[in-house]
C-alpha cells in the first residue's frame, strides 16, 4: 500500500534544504494598506494586499522599517510611503 503524501510533503516543506538546497522555507505573510505618494504634489495612491517578507517569522518590525521595505520594493524614498495598516496573516 502506498504511503500517504501529506506527512512527506509537510516534512519536506518544513525543511526543504535537505532535499532542495536552493529552496527556502516560507516567510511571514502580512495584509497591508499603505499610501504611495504620487508624482503630482498633494496626491497619493492607496495600495492593499498581501506582502511576504524575507525576514524571519519571529522578527517584529517597526512601522518605519515596514515603510522602508515597501519603499525599496517600489523604488521610492522612505518618506514617500505612509503605512496605514499592517497585520500578520496566520
């Protein structure tokens, strides 16, 4: 009888480095809402969605650090991003 795949897949997903050295474990995911300043003064675009960080799941970031990560991803200055909401997805 064939062995169920669920325990095997779960085990490999938790420690992929043994079998797949180029694969990293899943990182923390967050739901976020933020403003990104527009090129036009006095205007901003609002974004929302799921963000997955390359930081460890147990690492706590301050709002300014989160804004810096978002700014880097949008190739903007940190002062052009305003964090509205940031919550961990469990």
